[in-house]
C-alpha cells in the first residue's frame, strides 16, 4: 500500500517526471531496466533469478 504522505515530487501521470525541487526539498530517483550492474557485484546473480 502506498503512503500518501510525500506527494510533492510525485509525477502527475504514469511514468511521468515529477518536480525535482519543491518547498526547499530536492527530490530524485533513479532506476534502470538492466539486471546486471557490475561483474563483481555478488547480488547480481540473485537479483537476476528473482527478476
């Protein structure tokens, strides 16, 4: 269940981009479609199995 507590940086549409700075607060997020991040990252094989 999503909380409706911090809506200032939320996008107004699905897959949209919200405001990055609202009322003195910087909002940011990052994401990716890649499963493997680095060949030395030990969590990559585990995440690949669950993706």
